[in-house]
């Protein structure tokens, strides 16, 4: 009887940390998912519904909040993906040379996300980083590189071949490379993607951009 009790105690002692660790991991992932959902919704509002000083102030608050989240949840790739997306979008909002520091900060965050898990959020880090590489000026001003852009964007498509963003941004790149027919194919694919129930505003805004780019592709 004494031996059975000792065996039972041993199982309890050695099993408890494993269960605790699993629960902690699940809790961390759930917290990150909630944070990402909040950032996604607020980004969509800032990007598609606001303009002027209100838009700038909203993005500045988003950057402050996502930086706080990345410090608290730095092991979660998705947090770094959204830190990169928010900063890169704000770079586009600001424009000019003042935008470059945000583009560089976004690149750093997206590289970090890929280092943790490049497949996170269906390869969104590759999509966003590839977009930066073809939108940012090349050396000596910035880090822009069209070949690197294509490498990253095609990698994003390999991970998420039916995604609205992966197809849209690759099409945008192809238009810049004057590959109009191929760009149209990817835009049509993006146009027919099923809506994401949790991201109606983002889908509405992106579909408007897809339609606009499709007109441009067909004019060439």
C-alpha cells in the first residue's frame, strides 16, 4: 500500500508542471488572439474610415498600443505581424522622408515575426514585408529591392494561395512590373475570395482596392 501511495504522489508531482505549462501556453495564445482581433478592427477603422489629423492620431495610438503588446507578448508571432502592418500602413499615411523610419521599424517587426513563425496568420508577415520591399526606395535611401519583394510575395502565396491580401499585393507588385495579364488573374482571384466573418470592414475596404486596381490592369 505504501509503495502505491508513493507512486501516485510521484505521478502527481511530475505531472502538475506539465499541465500548468500547457494551461499557461493556451492562456498566452488566447490573450494574443484577443489582442490581434482588437488591433485588426481598429486598424481597419483607421485605414478605411478616417483621414487627416484624426487618422494620424489614431495610428499613433495604435502604434503605442501594439508596442506595449509586443513587449508583453513578444513570443507571439502574430503580435509582431500586426506591429509591422500598423507601422507600415502609417508610413504610407505620413508619406515623404518622415515615413522611412516607420517602414524600417515595420521591417524589423516583420522579420522578427518570421523568425518566430513565418506561417503565423497565414503567412501575413511575408505579404507585408514583400510589399515594403517594393514600395520603399532602394539603396542608399532605403532597403527597397524588387527581387526580394517577389521572393517574399510568392512565398506568401504558397502559404495562402486563396487569400485576398496575398493575391492583391502580389497583383500590385505585378502591375509595377508591367505584367498586366498575370496581375489581372490574381486580382480576379482576390475578388472571389469568401468574406471573412470577423473582418467585414477590412474586406470591404480591400475589395474596393481590388476593384480599382483591376480597372487599372485592364487599361494597360
